C-alpha cells in the first residue's frame, strides 16, 4: 500500500478575486511562500517522505522542491498532474465568464461532469490522466510515503476516484492552498484526512 499526500500548491495571484487560472504559470504570493514554508516545517516534524512528485507548473515545482528540501528530495514533474485546461476561459475573471458564457458557466457549476470547457478539457479527461499518474507513482513506490503537489482540480477528481464518487461530486471538495489530503492506496483504499490545513494557522 502506498501512502499518498496530495498537496495543493501555495497561494498564487488570481485566487482572489476568482480567476480561471488553469495552466497559466503564475507567481506565488508572499502568503503562498509562507504557506509552503509552514507545510515544509510541519511535514518535516511529522512525516517521512520517500519521494515527491508535482505538476510541471512552476507554482507546484517550487512548492515541491521547498517541501522536499527538508527530506533531501527534489520534485519529479509528471505531466499527468498539470492543472485543468480552461481553454477560452484561461486568465478571465469568473465574473466575466459568467457574463459572456452564462449557460456554459451555469453548467460548469451545476453539472461539471456533463460539460467540456470551451477549447479546454472535460473532467473525464482530467480524471483519466490524473489517475494514470497516480497509478505510475504507486507502481514506482509500493509501501512508501509519497507527496504529490498538484492543483485543486486534480485533487478534486482524484478524491472522487478514490472515494468511489461520480465526477458530479467535483464541487464537494474544496482543496485550499497547501492543504494536505492523505490517501492510503493499494488493494484497498482509505482516506484518513482531507484538506488538513491546521499547520497553516501557526506563526
């Protein structure tokens, strides 16, 4: 059984006000850098990590390498862990998308599993590549503890997968920056914690 720590990257520009960021390579905020340092310190006190993987976007690479530094590890980028492709919505504020694509924006909120973002991905495509990435990681690290630094969209679809929930449950989960979700995956699956973020209240 592999223990997977799914960690969302630190806060970046565009989280507030809400913007469709997706694959834009955005800079971490000062608060995001603080969140990453707190996460590194927390994990170094309470965890043993054998490996760390990440999305290839810089916000995840920096988060992974900062956390990994406490364990003598560097993040290994995996393309399957990249954020959802928001296509025509990329870089646009949510409020603008709601004005320009009212029907599509409503579907995205109410039935995301039955919708493809204009010029972008469907949740089924995100889930397929993300679960393949996790299968690769599990195969490479049986009986080990592995951190996986990725995006809220990827964590949501992976939680649906491991919890045996349909993709219509996508909005049920709300991964916060540097929140930690623990999954034990092998012949059976257990999810001991979802979006643990108490460590971010320190200092």
